[in-house]
C-alpha cells in the first residue's frame, strides 16, 4: 500500500482527471459549463444567468473551455 504523498500526480498530461481539472480551473468556469449543459446559449444569455461575471471574464472562460475541447 502506498504512503501518503507516494502517488504519481499525472504530471505528463495523460490522466483524464488531471486534464479535466486543468480545463475547469478558475472561478466561474464550472458555472459556465453548468449553464451550457442545457444547450447552446448566446453570450448575452450567459451574462444574464451568471450575475456578477464581467464580459472579459466570461470571454476568457469560454475561450479556455474551447481551447481544452
């Protein structure tokens, strides 16, 4: 049995869990994904549903999600 701290952290980018955590990192990202799970949304619809998010932050989160596929 492995000791605490003796595990491979998947630093090579092949671990699906590690890749998902990288893609979903950042404030707002999970909420953006939540809103998109119900289907395609216009930018303005996302802004309305995510009260408090700035247009720049929403744009950054959408671009990041697009980059990660």
